[in-house]
C-alpha cells in the first residue's frame, strides 16, 4: 500500500526568519490522525534566515537527525558539543535522559535549508549523545547511500532505532529497485525532481509517500531527482 501526500497537503508556515513545512503534527499544527509513521514522529523541511535560529531548548527520549541541504547549520548543546555542518554532513542527537541545545544559521548572508527528522528510540532514558558524520555526495547517483542507521559506520550516523535513512539521486529515465524485509515500512520524500514509484505514482518536489505491506519498490527518475528513503519497522 502506497499513500502519496502531495507537498501542498503539508502544514506550511512563514514566520519571516523561519519558513517551512511539517509532514506530521508539530507545534501549532496538530492533527490526531497524523502524529506518527512507525517510530517516526517529525519530518520538518525548514529554511532559516541568515544569522537566526532556535535558542536554548530541551529534548528527551528522541533521536533527532538533521540533514543540511544547503547553507551551514550550527549546533551547540549542554554536553559541550559545538559543530557546524553543511551539505554532505549529518547531525545526530540522541536526547535520551535529557539535553539542551541551540540551532542557528551559521551564516550572516545565506539561508540554511535542512530536513529535521525525529524518531522514537528503541529504549528510553539513554545516555544523551551527539555526533556529526559526512557521506560521499558523489556516490548518490543511481544508488541509495545510507547516512544514518542502527548499525552506524565510518560515514553513517548511529541512531538508536531499527531503521536506516538513505539519500539518492536518479537521472531521468534511470531506475532502481529497493527491497526490505516483510512487515517493514518506507517513508519516501522527493527533495527535488519527479520520482516514480511502482510505475503507478509520481512524487513531485516536496511530495512524500508512506509505504506499507510492500517489501520491494521500483524507483524511477521522471526527471533528474534527489530523494530520501527511510526503511522503518
């Protein structure tokens, strides 16, 4: 079963210094029928104005992954971590028993766009932790590159949940087959371009798909496409 959610169906907002879209209930947008997809709780597509950001605020018992698409994002937390990441890098924070952090656009002249994804951890009360990793952006073409997973790795952030976040690019007319174990889910987001699914659906820029009861899927670039696929329990 594939449920396509068009970009215009997401909850969008513009506060001047911050604009973006929420794919699940978040902040002022609350829909009791749209609070989660498996362990996934948040999928925000945010653009932060130069020199602006989120002041100190707490989190607990959440795996938070930030994928910067352009610009620079600065993170600082109560664990003593300070980092600036751009395209090709991943930030992962396991809030665990509790952490306070800030997020700001590190540039005074350029916007920063990021995807921020929240997932429930497999265990509550974990020791809070933070890491940054980088992936090979040249390897995205015609492939699905893992950027965060429960297994982690030298270029893969470690999340405390049985899942994997992939990024990939498909040129127009190219295809790729993805397979997962029975009983799992897929969350697919077209970051840019048109992505075909199973020769039945097309995701335009900003569209998402929630896939269940389907262990394999055929992906096709209807035009040059940059996309994210998350394998979830």
